[in-house]
C-alpha cells in the first residue's frame, strides 16, 4: 500500500463540513447549477456527482428566495461596525 492510498477519504464518507451564509449559498448553488448545465454526455460521472451535490442543497425555490443584494448589504453593514 502506498502512502497516498493510506490517506484517501473513503468514497462514502464526507470529506468536508461546510457552513455557508445565505449569500454564499446562493452563489454556490448558482455556480454549481451553471457547471451542471454545461456538461455533455461524455462527462456523465461528473454530471452525476454535481446532481448529487445539488440534491443536498436547498431547492431552486428556496435559493431564488434569497435576496443577494440584501444579504450583501447586511455583510457590508457588519464590516462597518
């Protein structure tokens, strides 16, 4: 067994726990959705992974309800405090 194989994350185990603000969630969801929409048939494995990640995130309706401008304004106000 090589040193690289010892440090691999099992395929069914989470690799990272990520906490996002509402603004970060909206940007992440939209970026992943655009990435997902750009795949062709030859990238079916990556397409499936992207679909799985999107399934873990809130749905389109919830994401659209996030007002990015309002969230950014809140962040600006917090930085000014």
